[in-house]
C-alpha cells in the first residue's frame, strides 16, 4: 500500500526533508495558477460610477478567471472557478488562494500575511438608514479539494469582512479563524448597522490572511448578496442551481485520439455522467423542476439528447444528483478532430436574470490526437519523494488502446516555481504481462523544463526522436534522478484514471500509487501521450489480411491491395517520401511503383482517416 504524504509550510520552500519511505506520493498546494490571468482583457465596458441595490453575484455569469470588473475591484487575487470547492452551493465560486492576480506567490517561503481580497466596486447607499435592514450575506468554505488552511505562527489564518465608512476607513465587522473542517459551504449574514455605512461610495471586502508562498491557505466564497429588508437568517433565495462539475463524456478518459475513439465508439462513451443541483428557496412547498441533457458535436455537428428527467424539489435541499447516459447520444465516426460538449439545462420557472445563468452547466471533451485522464487544469501539484541518493524514481500512467498506434510526444504540466531548470526523463514502456511496465522502457527522452512557457500554454511538449509504436497496453511516465528538492507537476483533483492505473517506481520496483485524501477521492497526473494515429507493422503478417500488400516481396514494383483506401505514398528506409500516388489513381487496387530494388514502407490512408504503414521489399528482376 502506498502512503500519502502532504508537506506544508517551510518544508515546501526550503527543501527540509522529514524521513520518507521508499514508495510515497507527495501532493502539495499549487505554487502558481495561470488561470488567474484569464478574462482580464475581456472587461472592455466602462465601469459604472456606482452600483445600486440589489448587489448580487454567484459568479455563474462569467468564465473562469478574475471576478467581473463590472462588480468587483480588479487585481484582488480571487479566482472564479468550479474546480477547487467541495460540494459547492452553485456553479462557480471565488477562491481566495493567496496567489496574486497573475497566479504567482505573494511572498517568500514561511511568510504569513494579508493574502487575497474580494472588494466590491462603490455602491450608492445614500438615502438609506439602519432601519432599512440592509444585510450583506455570502456562503463560505475554508479549504479546497486539496485540504484545509493550516494555522501557522502568531498571525492567524483567517477570513475577514470589512465595510468602508463615510470617512473612507475600512472597519472590520467579522473575523473567522480557520475551522477544523468545512465539508459544506456555510452561510453568514452581516448587518449594516451603523449610519457611517450609508453613503454614496460604500464598499465591502472579504479578505484572507495566510501563507503567501503557495495556495495552502485557500478559502472560497459564493452567492454574495447585499440588499435591504433582510434579516440575519435570510439565507434563501428563489433559485435552483447547478453546482458539481460534470464528468467526462468518455468512460475511460477525459480525452482521446479520434482514431482510437472511432475504433470502438460504443464502448468509449460514458454510460454515467453527473452533476448536482441545490434548491435555495425557502419553501415551504417543494418546487417541480425538470432537466435535459444534450451532447453537441463541435464544430458545427449534430446535437443529441441523452438525458431528461425531473423531480418535486424540496426547499433547502442540497446536492440532488442529476445523472445522465452520454452513450445514448450519436457521435459521427468521421476522421476529423472534434469536441463533445455536454450541457445540462434546468427548467425551474425562474424569471430573475440574476440567477438564470446557473441553471446550465457544461463540459467539453476533446477527440483529437492525445490521451488524457485530466481535464487540463491543476488543483494541486505532485512530486516524486525528495531524496539525496539512490536510483531514479518514476511515475507512470497506464493506457489501453483500441488498436495499434504510435506515440510521438508526451505533454507534461510543470509547476515552474520548482520544476523550471530541472532535468526530467520521459519514458514509454510496454506491459510486462502482469499489469506493470516492462523492466526497460522502449523509448526514452530527456529534457530540461523551461523557465517559462508561452502565454496561454500550460503544458510542455517533449517529442521522441522517432514515433514509438504501441499496441494493446502501454505506459507513459516521467522520472528524474534523486534530488533533495521538490520537482512539481500538475495534479487534477476533479478527475482520476481507473484504479491501479497510476504507478510509482522506487528502488526499481513498481507499486500502485494513490493521491486520495479526506478531501478528494483521487487525482490525475497531468501527463498526456500524443499519438500519430498510425498503424505500423514490422512485418506483413502483423496486419489483417485485408490490409496486406501482395506479392511481398514484389519483383517489379507491382503490388495489389484487398481493402479500400483513399491514397498511398512510399517512404524509403530513412523516412523520406520517394513516391506519391497520382490523384487520378487514388484508391486503385493496384500500385505500380517505379522504384529500384530495396526496402520501402508503403503508407496507406484509409477512408476513415487512419494510416497504415507496412514494409515492402522490391527484389528486382
């Protein structure tokens, strides 16, 4: 059994090492989060001079990134997302993770201080008074899927709420030290009970203090509401909302090559994909609702219905599951890359535009040229256990193919604060017949993690010197020589490979590994093999009869094919194209190859876009 170890505080930055075993998975909070910068350029409309009541934001009307600058002051460091919270109240929250607006650390190792803030734009409260019963309310959660905030030193790890007075001073009205655990979001309402708050330039802010070197001490906030005629127990709203992220449209993967999908589409589509819904209404009567699920094939493809249902939804009910079967949808088996977009839409009878956006939730699944168990975003990081000496260690993921293929590259998600400049090796292994990588890799490529990546690019792609043939089951992974420092790569806490498909090699021995914690059932290493969708046969016998060339060897360059194909080309022994089939002869059952005697490779493109390459010998007369 693999033990799970978390390292916090000073250990993360200084490389101070507790005693470690030989087979441990090291999971840590993120030291950088590029999603912070998303959406910054989208706020092009002029900001209002002052907002008016009601003020409301559940953050579902915008994509992931910085909070909407039409309601919130910029550069506070909060991240709108639906990835970090546990059991969210509605789709999207703001996570105050301690990283700045660029997703970078605010301070050095061991620093505790003022971290993120969520600050409203000015709100005109002139003309109101204490008797109007104005309350600010919100839902909060301490911690994320990675874990809870950790108290450290004399300065508390805490959440604060402050109101801006007429004289321009920020006045603290509530403070909450980090609790032991918060599985669910909790509600808080605070009264505006002083005349000093009722002016034309009122603002409120929610801020956190905590660790400044990474996202260890994160909090999330949702459903922020400021209005009159309320009470301290007014936690309800006429709203029924989606919340939990949707699962992948695929059964085994979060993305896969389209040629591999087409080979066995019926078995690859998921039979279960779920979200959840919450009823924030006061009731007392239940609300009848219905829902529908759709699968859109992008770009410009068909839309299929895969889900419909409904219930009489009790007031204040939380986390009601909505479960659909994407395999009911129709996906065309065309060779072009595509995306599958799932949409679940609630019909609740609501009319207020403030909450209509959270009635829909969606997710996109890629069918292109790579395999993934992750959704492309990291909520934590993973490292091989630091050590001063010993053999190299490796992480590996297992992949089961529908047909033979080639891996041309591996994509990895480095956390540059610790990984930049490190020398890492990527490997491809065959299966040893016992559900583990073979003793020796079949392909290896070393690389140095760059100091930076182009804007908008979170992965580094490392290409093998030549495409690596794979068949049946293969493993892709990375490793490095012993180092007393952490070398971090991204870990997706919202998705996971099948049980037993994530492995760790220490001291030359492979063992199943797990990233499961009390906060997340498991995670997926952000490692993606990129394929060529090419079937390669070392000998003609390795191919089905219908795909073979005959005669082979051929004495005169004349060969026939039994299967339909779209076009053909011939490569020499070093991979150069030496003959291409004229367009007028495309698909003809006989090839006439005007080539001298020698060894060649015939590359056939099949009607479904797959590529078959097989060896051909021309013996000469």
